[in-house]
């Protein structure tokens, strides 16, 4: 036998201990380097085994020792992750969270009982030695562990007796070189597996009889009464879990498409609804991000003021989110007095603590417009991938964040001139000075919290490159004003103050906003966003808050999606490709169907695509034929055959097995939803309704009805199915709230408990009368798919809410072209025309094309006015004015 692994690997220790117990010789090849940290392969007779528990089972089988699947599963799914989380958290300044400590205590209590027991309930000692002992090694040798081993009298003596065994010592010495801390260090460098769900009354090593007993106990247990609903303002409470939910603030200057909706507000809404079902004190805040160049660009294109653009599109955002049933507790905006006060307060704190620096910045300035060009007023060729229409802050093709001066062949978006590089004084936050405390915070938060993998990877990528000072001011008018003398004509960069919008929006909701945002001991913060927003939420925003020295609530769980595409392409309003929020409202498809489908294809690990054909298939199979079919069958049978009245459920063995199966699915659902695995949580809902359909097919109450002696059994089985319908109405509500409400209306159960139980309970009382059943879902026909595919496949419909180009206010081209010769102006018209054609060929956004068309038309009007003129040869003068340069260290912006 040949083992390939690395020093400190707990799995390698398991294999070598099992080999010692089985008196088997194993040759070991130790790999070095972080890239091999997780490597473990045991080669036996040409077979390669990469699971340490599978290798232990194989080795001990030669001795006649039998290891049960329950033991291996319990160690891998329950004990090992709990120990890993405990050891990792105990190494941080914040320490072990209460949930991890509680889970581990329960598991150690269970292990203590098993080690003390004899007979079938006991743990075979060879198996315990090989499987459990290596898992406990780093826990017992962790200096910061505060476990009171006297509470587990059988565990520590057993551990010490194994440790004294010479054979075990040989295996430990091989893996650790005599230093057991090596295993602890291995754990600290690895990512813990997910923690198991906690199901009340059921131990994770429970026997089938124990699970049945727990199911019967829960079935008849008292039901939580309905709550009165949250009293506003919602504030944290000391006796509950307090959950603060935010979704990335949508830019106000456009209409959100389905990718925007699933990437932030819908995902956050589904989780917030789940948290409320669990009885957590939950506050969900969001609002429109209104400052910055995106709004100024839209205002220029539409001939409006930035304030008017915010009013216009802010109303559209609210309308779309209301239709999608996004249940914000408060939806605000960033252009408020609270935003200015809080942003400036954080700025002054950072400056007073030495984290704000001043520097002259090389920046693009347009001599025609007589202004420094903010990021979105300039575009050019991306220096990374060569994309010809990269913005001055980011390339839409490769996603790289760039500085405007790095663009090749830059051009002003307002007049198409080539800008020049000049200096402008700006303020920076010195992220490099905050890097140490940010890294400590990130490692603790990401190891304890539910951070999506892409969020962790993106953050680590930024940290691996080293943090640098980042500019926090811009030469704009529309934004949060900078209060520092000498910089009062500038505004804060949107990615400095936009995340502060979460705080200011909460402050607009309640004067006691600090109880949410300066209360990290009692509040858990969940951020939802698409992956492109991650660095600003995991690096920039936390650094700013850490730099104040105040006790702000920092993100505990950062949940980022990949991108949602449309039929394998990109959403584009200008080309009529894809479904935007206002479009969805008049397709004839209910909001719940969009919610269901978007959450079912939520891009959690990789990009996904919206497809009308797939939407129809999922609607017709998973909703209509599965969930809707079970609910309608159950309710219709009770309504038509038993006078719409629930009978007492007389449980037989088949029913108990059914309830145990539902409880198993419910436990998985709870685990997934706690870990914000929304797509998989929705799949479990469909699995439960599938169980219901299988149960009805097995019992066949329609056949039992034909026999007087079996009619009672039929009525009991149908009543049990209706109880499951109620449970499904609660489980589905985070995803499909309208459907949940309709199911409960048909059940005549809208006043029942509004809490999600941890086990299947009999909520509806015996004798309860349901309402008239109706089908929940309609079939989406092939012709519907064809119609919708054609409508949103690139017909080029006019953009909702955007003023036509011929109604856009005139651009003052005369002042921009003053002194141009006729030939120069003719050349500018030709160049602008080519630019517009190139943008259309490259399928640029309609708003960008419209802005360039406005410039083209104005140039043509200027040219017409000059014919036939006497040309002048005076060149355009470069812009003057501005402050004199200061001698500062230069930074690239």
C-alpha cells in the first residue's frame, strides 16, 4: 500500500492509525507546499482511494472489525466540521461563536454517551480509534480551547488511553514529526466544511426508532401562534437572532433587468422572508444609488437635471420591485442629508486617524469641454483585453478595474475629442495602512460566516496583490460634497460613499440606526450582490469602517452571484434583447413564476442563462405537474369526497415513515436556507411535494373509497396530505409569496401560524374546513414561448422611459468647436459619424449611442451654420483655470 499526502493532514493520520491497528505496512510519500495541502491518495492493488474514511474501512475490514455507515457519516458530516470550525474560530480575536460551541457541545455529549455504552448503541473501539481519535486531536491540543472536559467524562480518558498506545504514537509521529500542532495548523489553513443542520430532538447518530419517536412527538406538539407582525421601526432585540439584510443598491439611472433583480434584490428578499419565518428579528434595507457619473450621463442624454433623473427612474424602480413582491422593510435613496452627514462623519474620522492622504493625480482633461473627465465621461481601448469601448473605471468585457489614464486612444464621451493628461489634486484613503486589520477581520468573518466562494476568491485576489491608496474624490458636481477646505468643489467617489448608503438609508428609516450599524455583538449582517460588487463590500467599505476606530457592524455573510445571461447572450435594452422589469409586468406571466424560475437558475457557482423554453419546461413540470398537482389533488379530494373537512389523522406505519421522510427533507431545507443556498432550498420544496405525490400514489385513497371498511383510512391519508399542503405553503413562501398566500386562502388558513417549524407538525385542527380548491398554475404553451422569444430576442423596441433623441436638449457644440476650421469641423462630423456607426456595430448600450448621436446632430448643425463661411485658422485653446499644482507624490487614479 502506498499513501500520498502531506504532513499534518488529519486524513493521513486516520489511515496510518488504521494501518497500525490492522498490522499493515504503508509506504508514504510526503508532499510539500501549500498546493498539496488537501492531497490524500491511498493506492491499494491498483485502486486509488481518496477518502480517508473509506481507506479506514478497507484497512480495518481485514481485521474483522465492522465500521457502520452511520459512524462514518456522523464523523464526516457532523463531528469533523464542528471541530474544524471550533479550532478555526478559537484562533481569532473574536473567538468561538455561540452556535459553533453549542453544536460541538451537543456532539461531544453524544459521543460521550456512545463511548460509555455497550452493545449495539456503543461505538466499536477500533473504529473510534481510527476515525474519531484523529478528529479530536487538534481540539484537545488547542491552547485556546475552553471546553470543560469534565462534562464529558468518557471522552478524555478514552483519548488519553489511545494516545499512550505505542502503535498510535508511531502513526502520530509520522504525520506530525512529534508536534501535534501541525494538525492544528493544517486545519487553520483549510476551509471548513459546512456545519450540519440541527433538528430538535433528533441526534445525528439517531436510530430509525429514535427518528420515528421524534417525528411522532413533533407531530402532536403545540403550534406556535401567529405573530402580530413586526412593529416599526424594527430594532434588534437581546432575546432573538438579529439579521440585517442589504442588497446592492441599484443604479437609479436605468431600468433593472432580470439579471439585476436576481443578483441582488430578489435573492436578498428570499432570504429575508425565510429569516422572518424563523422568527429572527429581520430588517431588510435597500435603495437607489443616485450619485455619480452614471446619473450625470443619463441626465445629459435626456436633457434633464440629475435630480429629475433620480425622481423619474426611482419611481420606476419602486414600481418594478413592488410587482416582483420584494418585501423591503425600507427602500430609500442615497441623495439625502443623512447620506451627506454620515459620509462626511466617516471621512473626518479617517482623516483624524491619519488614513486620508492628499496627492496630485494624473487625470484626463478635455480641452473642448473645459473640464476634467470623470470615469464615465471617457472611454477608449482597454489596456488589458483590447476592448474598444472600455469605460474610464472598468472594462465591461474583461471586468478589469482600470484608471482612465490607462486607456489607449481615450476619447471624451461628450465631444469625442482626445483628452490630455493633466494633474488634479485629490484625496486618498490609505488602504495599505489598513491592510493588516482588514486581513484579520476578513479571515475571521469569511471562516465563520456564509461567504460565497466567489466572494472569498475575489477578496483574496485583491489582498494577494497588496492594497494601495485609493482615490475617494472626483471632479463632479452631482455627489456627496467633500467637506475638506481646498476640496469643496469636489465630491466623494461613489464607491467610497455608496456603501455608506446602507447606513444612511437605515438612518432615514429610524433615528436608532446605530442599534443596527454599531452593534456587531448582537447583529448579523448579510450582503447580497453580483460578483462585480464584491471588492467594494469586502475590501473598501470594511476598511473605511475599520479605519474609524468605531464599533461598526461589518458584514458577516457576503453572498455574491455570478452573472445571469439572456439566451446565452447579454441583456441589452437598446437592442431589445432580454426582459427588463417593466417588460415582465406586461408579459401575462405572474411575478411568482419569474421569481420561481430566477431562483431555480440562480447563478450561485457559475453563470446561468434565462431561457423561455426552459422557463416553460420548469413551469409545466415542476410547478404544474409536481407542486400544483399534489396540492390540487389533496385539496380537491378533501373538498369533494369529505365535505372539505379535515379528519383526525390515525397514523399507521406507512404514515409514520412518510412523516420521517418529510422531516429529513425539512432538515435539509433548513440547513440550505441557513447557508443561503437558495436554489437548492427551492429544490427541496419540490422534493417534498414529490414525496406527497408518491404518498398519494402509494395509498391510493380513490381506491380505498370504494370500500366502507377502508373509507376511514382514505380520509385519514387525505387529511395527512392536506397537512403537508400547509407545510408546503410555508416552505414555498420565501420563493413564491403570492402562491403561498393563495394556497393558504384555499386552505382557509391565513390566520394560522406564520412560523416555519423544524419538524412536520399538525397545524390545522381536526374539523377544520378548507375553501374551494383552484389550480395554482397555468400551462405555458409552445406558442407562448415562440411569441416571447421573438418579442425579446432583438426586435429593438424603444426603451421605456427614455426621451427620444430628437427631444433631447441641444448640446452647446458651438462653444466646444469655437475656432474650428470648416475642414476641421467636417472631419469632426465624419469622425463622430464613424464613432456612432462603430458603437452600433459593437452593440453598445442605447444610452451611450444616444449621447453620441446628440453630439453628432449638434456637430452637423454647427457645420451647416458655417457654410459658406470664411474659415479661421485659430487653433482651439487649451482650458485654463484651476489650482496650481502642489508637490505631492503622484498616484495613478
